[in-house]
């Protein structure tokens, strides 16, 4: 989560005392509907028990997760630790802590405030906000392959990777500001200067080295299309859509829809559903159909909203028994013994990561598990 502009700081201060305490891994319970937490769309928010909660490490300031399945079927859940400048690796089936990767610095394999993370093929890409770059590592050994973006990025946060023939398109959100006010709060640039909120790079990996070239700078400067405070981003190549969460609560918590080329479509959604800051955004495909998952970062409970892949209409929402104050999420489609239909991983209160069995989510929200090709 990026610090909010001044006008929203009072609301954050009022909520600070409600921060949930560290909790042990919750025992699974039967899903239930909690009508008391109905969203403003008048749809009830279902409660789905978390399958596991990783060890809680408050000093790390965990931000975003991603998962990788090895050729022999091991599942690694990899999370960025902003405060301790490293990656934390968990068992993606049990949540057990496996190892830490990296240290503070600018050398290969080192980080300064790692934030966004994505895994594609055997590559893990990490956005380093305070090194102003994206670093590429190769799994399973976390071998450094290179960095890019330092000449362009000012305050990068999140990323999405679109696999192409012979390479990858990498979209990186850049929530730069116009300095600070007298109270030390970030000052939002004027709309005319928000035309570089997303940077698009063409990346290739050859001979053990990652190389990337800046292809485009993205950002509408109109009142409706401008990206004021940005972090989470995800795309849908089949429908030429790039979704970006708007986190400026003084304006609106919503999701803006761009094309992959970077043009604002004129469409936004979610404003009537989110009661707190819009955060992690991902797509759960189901054949040609599927659902967008967008996070409402509640301090006492996070709510995960589902929207139809094509129409963007709200189709349901759920929360866990414990998970709150969620920054990043990651949707794993890979089948595994613990999660035959995949899992949704979500950061819990900057201290750990929870897992939801997608089969439990689908059952509670009456979603199909078997998808037409």
C-alpha cells in the first residue's frame, strides 16, 4: 500500500487502533455468509476459511506474493519484505517458512524496498521502489540475471508480465509524486504530469542475461482516466485489457480499464463496491470466461470482490476469518495435492500470507469449477 494523500490521512489515523493482532494459523471452519458485512452493492460478503497462515513476521513488512511450481511439483510461495530488503520463501502447500533470499544493497541479488513481484516461467521479477528498478532472478537458485528501468522509474510499486513469442512485455506502475508538503505528505502531481504512471518494457532473456527496452509510457491526463495513486496492475490479453487499481481514496477507490497499448477505455468499475482502498488485482480465467479479483483493503477484514471477466459486473465477494489489511494477492492456477483447483494467496496485515482453496471460494460463491475450453 502506498501512503495516501493528506486528505485521507485522518481516516487512516482513526483506524490505526483497530489493527488486528498477530494470530496463529486459523483452523478451517465451514463457510458462512455474514450479512452484517454486506457491501454497498447490497451483495452479502461470504466468509471462507483460510487454508493456512504463514508464520507472522512483523519486522519484515510483507507486501506482495507470487508462487512457482517446480518441475517436480514443489510449490514455492515467494513474498517481498519491504522493511528487511529480502524475499521470504514459504511452502505453498503448508505455509511453512523455507528460506530468505537477498539483503540490502544495490548489487545483483540485493534489494532496497522490494515491493511488487511476479513469476513467469522460471523467472521472478521484483520491483524495488527505492532502487528505482526491476530485478530479474532465475529459479530455482534465484540466480540474478539483470536489472532494468533505473533510468526511467522514479517510485515504482507493482508490475504485470505478459508473455510474448520470444520474450515478455513488462508493465510497471510508477507512483511518483511532486515532492512533499509542510507536513511531510506526498504531493500529487497535476493531471498533465500523470502521463507516465505505467512504463511498458520489452524484455528478453538470452545467454543468462535479462535485457529490457522501454517501449511506452502510459497515463491518461483526463479527470476520469488519470491514474492518481497506483500500485496493482494486471492484464487480459485475450480481451485487450489492462486493469489498474486507483488507490487515491480522496478521489475514488476503483479500477480503471486501459488497453494493452496504454489507451484509457473510458471504463472504470468497483467504486460502488469498495468501502476501503482498492488494492491487489488479478484475473482468474475459466476457459474464455472467468473473474477479475480485486481487493478491498479493510483494516479489520480484507474483502475480495469478483467481477465478470467480460462485463465487469460484480458477481460476489468473500472474506476470510483472519486476513486483513491486504496489499498484494496472487492467483495460482496450478493444481497441487493441497489445492487441486488452485489457490488464492493474500498478504495478511504486512506480517504474513494466507491461502484460500479456490474450490472453497467457488463453492461458496456458486462459481463453476469445470471450465469450457
